[in-house]
């Protein structure tokens, strides 16, 4: 094994001290005008820190049992008693930012309040309030909660589109439960995506120290304007290494409006499969552009097809905002509401065109079973796609199911296709909802499972 070699210096060190009456004065700190205040962020922080709150959550989580113990045939065969569900209490800490003092709205991360049974907000002045969940969007990791409080301080929203790499920023939150912790740094990068942290990524990267507990806290500029919501860190060692990420406030602002109005983000679809525009593709298409999103495929009967988009079109702007890559286009469309009209600037055979499309409701929206019936808690349903490969008959697909949940115990399994409910044929989730609404004593489902079929009675 080759040994590492280190360069060692063994040179004599010569220290020369020359004393003179003026040498000490020259080495001292620069002279300061006593009437001139030292540079400080204190006035700005005193104004905005009351808007940053501590969020504590408590959850009652059901412990997953062995799936075999949930099977009634297995229990009956081995004469096992009915299993009793086991639960454990969990607690977590995070941060939030008051954005509307009159309504008591607080912005935070969706993962901070995920599956919380109780949300407690503590203000800077020591007041505690039980918060109400208004809405959460896990795909963007944004949530809105509300507290019944008066005399609140809200933070002013900035414009994250004006940020530049090198701008000074300040992170405020509650890392490790240390209330009202302030750290400073700069904007290290903009438009970070492809990290796999969230479904929609357009992060501000900063070297301001962000640690566990900072999630949901404020990232502000030196004017005290909110420019981002701190959400994640890159931490190979488990602590801060100077790489933190925040969701831009311009994205948060649009999501907040939908969460307040609907309790969820109602994303539409354009109906295209896209990829980044590479120099090789730009050369093949004969265009000078090096940024944009290439339309690789058009979904039949989609807004894109109706608007006249074609394969190999390059989208360079959405509503006059430049599109750098495929992630940029995905984020832009993901923030649009169903029914909203969008103007796309495209390059086709080297010539610029403008196309108008209307965003439509996705056809494969996923619905939590608990929203349909409490007996279906733990399952998630969607309309069966035409290319599912499960069968020709229409129905409702069990997209996912939590082992040990009520729906699992009732016998439902992932990829089951529900073709009737209470002897009423159902072709989609809406028809299933209507059939369940007419039921009071139980649920009878006709299910296609693989190549077979069965009835399932849920009491």
C-alpha cells in the first residue's frame, strides 16, 4: 500500500519586534466616529422576527402490523384473536411565517404539519395557539395554517424574481428548538431543480445556516422582505454544511391563494411530454437558441393538441416569462389553475410562433379514500387509465394502499379495479362517489383483480 506523503516545513521562524510610540496605535482597530453607528441588521430583525413562529406538532401514528395478521383467513385458520391496533405518539418541531395578520394565515412546509393531529403555534411574545390546517400541497411542500390570534405581525412579501446570485439574505427559524435563531449568508444559486426533494422544484440555494427545525421559516433580504420559505438542506453529516434550499416566494404566493380558496392546489394539465433543449438538439432543429423545452410527445385529446402544438416544437416562453429547460416549463404549468389560458411562445422550424392553450383538469386525479368514505381510509383511488394494461372494462383503480389500514383490512389491494359499488356500475371516481353517497349500511364492491374477479363486502 502506497503511503501518503506530506510536505513538512522545518524552517526557522524569525520574529522581530520593533517598538515605537506609534506602532501600537497603527496596529489598533481603525478609528471610528463615536457619533456614527456601527452597521447592524438589528432594526430590520426587530421589525420582522415577530412574524416568524415556532410550530410544534403531535401525531398519533398506527404501528404497522404483519400483513398476515390482518388477513381474516389466516387468523381463522390459526385461531388467532382479533388484532388490536397499536399506536404511538410522535412530536416534531418546525417554523412558520405569518403572511396575513388580519386572517391569521401562517405559511410553512407541508412536511412540517404532515399527518399532524394537533398543531401548536408559539409566537415570539410567548402566546400559544392551536392552529387549523387550511390546506397543504406535498408536491411543492407548501402549507397554510391559521391561528385565532389578534395583534399579529405579518411579514412583507418580496419579489424572488429580482434575486441575484450574491445577494445577502437572512434565514430566521427555530433550529433544534432554539426559538428566533437568525443566520446570514448570500444567495448561492437560483433555479435549483432535479434534486428529488419535491415534485416541483425551483429552489433558491443559500449558504445561510439552515438546520433541522428551520423548515417553514423565513428567508428575507436586507430590506426585511420575505423572498423564500426555507425547506431543506444538503447535509451528508446530518448538520449544516452551507447548502440550504428555500422555495421562492413568488411560487409560494400563487400556491397560497389556491390553498386558501380550495384547501388544495388544483393543478391542470397541458398534455405534453418534454425534455431539455440540448446544443445537439438545437443544431438538429436548426435554431440558435440554447435554452427551452422540447415537446417530445403530444397527449391525444389534450389542451396541447387542441392548441396546435406539435412534436419537436421548442417552448421558449410562457406568458412572456423565459423557459430555460423542461423543469422551468413544468413549474410554470404546475402553478396555473384549471381553466386558465396560457400563451406559449414556441420555435418551429426556426420561426417563432405564439400559441394559446387552456389548462384542463387532469384526468387521473388521485383521491384519498377517506374523502369518499371513512371505511376506505388508507386507500387512494384514481380513474383507470386507458393504457393501464389491467383490462378493457372501465372502472376505478386502487392506486395505492397502506398496509394495515382500514381499507387493507377490508381486503382491498393495490391495482384492484372497482367496476361496481352497491350493484351500481362505476366508470370513474365521480360515479363511485355518488354510489357511496347512497349507501348507509355498508359497501359491496365488485372488483377485478388480475385475471379474476370477486365481491368484497365492507362493513
